[in-house]
């Protein structure tokens, strides 16, 4: 007897990371792709299930989600919050199933498997199930530590193993190479100081998982990655917010006079991003898009603006200026593209005692994998950071206004000053000086495209915040 598909349906509906909430869907299939080795006596059976979801709305389509499960013979009341269901399993008899990431006993199995991979040439590649744990040299795992599941993540799940390591489990699975693993592997082998080191990753090979060389011949799906845990690091977004709060708390001071001035950190972050981009350009292909390809990029920006105008009527006053920014990009005739981050903002950065780290190279989760793997201009990443700097003081400005409605004009001026100062320090540090005309043209187009996207997002999700990106759109028109 296998699980009733409704078991997974009810489970997905209550998770944070399921991307189909609000859409009609059914479970098309559930496939067990492997079983982890037992770490020690008393551990549960740990299996990995890939659950295919079929949508019944106009958009339709299917998605595959990873559900690692801890199977116990008896109910474990300590795991009631992670209960999936109970059934008679064809391999293990009657079982109570729980989301394994909530269970320290189950998570120990992952550590043992990664440790085993470090002692076998190329990793433990000959598991008949097709599960393949890979390790990079240079770090010995702490097998005696316990796991802690992070809360609040939207698209994946992360588990810390003590202070030693962090495992990210990809929930939505797509065949092919995950850019987060691909980029981290390259940067780790180069000993780049601006990322958390990659320790290993988990694949599943659908098809013939083994051969005489240990290389599978089927389709690879990447399920998880294990990396350095930056326990004492501070979130870049939170640090920037604290700086803006200090500015507003200190009355009439200018941003450069405030005790919490962030400009020097913005400079360091600009340098860090440039150095990461430079390494990626050395180890991944750098292409030159011709005029037709650049026109296609600009046309896509125009199309996104057309769609946004239907949602955000206020954009109409600035549409001509936005289209001019895209037209200037077309006129470049050709641009260089390379591997980039793809979804960069302050929330994707961590400040450690040794400097800035950039995290989550998975790209924008909502985009198809093929699009996330496609080379793009490094100025898309720069634009994302500039828009993030713009948001920081305006978010704080709105928070302060809730308790202190007086002084609105002064706070608005200070917010603009903080944003301008930090954008400029970051950009100058990244570029190493003044931008060329081509660089400015590309940056203007990508900033405009990002701001248009933000107006749609805010209109649909936080209507009172739509003025933040609209102000940026107005600046483009005034430039």
C-alpha cells in the first residue's frame, strides 16, 4: 500500500516553500528516488520522495517538489508539527512519516552520507538508487553535532549542523545543474573569499545511475548542497536598515555625519561584487551578444513595461522615458554577458568579521532553470543592488512615520540622501571610477526594468509601498 496522493496534497498546502498555493492542483505522481544510509542505531528510515504537482488553472503545467521523509514504526509526538501521514509502506511495513528536515535523528543520516563521500574517490557514486553524495576536499565534518532547521525561508529549506556546516535542500526540483552549486563549486575551488565555501552536494540520477566509471548516464537532478555555516555573520539588509534608523534618530544630521553611516560598507560590497564577477568571467564563458540579441533583450523590457502599465496606471506618465532607456540599450549594437548572480539584493549578502559574503547564486526562483543558467550582463546584478539601497531608507521612513507622523518632509529628504550616498559609494567602488557611456546605458536600462517589476509587485502585494519604485521611475525620466 502506497501513500494516498491526498497525503502529499494536504502536506504541500501547509508548507511555506510550496510555490503553487492559491492555484488548483492535484498530485500527479509520487516517486521514491532513494534511501539514505542509516547513521546509527535508533535512526529512522530516511527516504526521498519526488512529488509531481499538476495545476488545473489556465496556466496549467506541472512542477516537481522534493519531500525527504523520516519513517518511524511508532508515532513520534515530538514531530507532530511535521507529520505527513501514515500508511503501509511496501518496503518498511506500517510507518508514520514526517518531514525529515524537522528531525535531528533523520538529519544525522545526511552528515554520515556526506562524510562517507569524502573518503571515496569522486564521492559515493555507485549507490544503486541513483543518489550520489559529492564532496570537495578540505573540510572534515563534525558528525557529533545536531541539526537546526531554519524558519522563514520561502522557496528552499536550510538546516544548520551545529556551528560547522549548513545544508540547503532544494524543494522545487528541475532536471539539470543548479546554478547555486555550479557557481559555488567554481568559487570555492578558486578560494574566493566572498562566498561561503561549498563542502558538497547531493544528486539523483534518473535512468542508469552507475557505470564502470561511476558516472551515470541518466538525467541528473540536484537535490541539496552542503556549505560553510557563517554563524556569526550579519544580514546585509538588516545592517543597512540599522544604519537608516540611526540617521533618523539623530535629528538634523546629514547621512555622512551620522554615527551609523553605511557608505564604507557599501564601498566594500561594491569591491566584493566586482571581484566575484571577475572570477566568474575567468571560469565561465563570456559571450558577446550581437545587435539582434541586444534588441531582443530590450524588446523583452518593453514587453514587461506594456504588461506593467495594465497593472500600474501611474507608470503611463513615465513610459516614454523608460522606453528611451531601453532604446539607448538597443543602440549599443552589442554587449558582453557572463555568469552572474541573477537575483542580487542586500538580503543576499552577509557581513562577516572578514568581509562581505554573497549568497544564493540560484537566480530568481520563479524563472525556468534554462533562463537562470543563461549568461547576462553583470549590470543586472549592479542594478539589483542599487534598487535595494534605494528601498532601505524608504522602508525605515515608513516605519518611523507610523509612530511619529510629524517630520515627514525632513525624513523624506534624509531618506533620499542616504539612498543617493550609498548607491554612489557602491557604484563607484564597483566600477573603479566613473562609468563609461556604455556602462551607464546598460545600468539605466536594467535599473528601469527592475523598478518597473517592483511597481507591479508592490501594487499586488504592498500597495502603500508602490511609491518607492515609482520615485525611482520618475528619476529615470528626469535624468
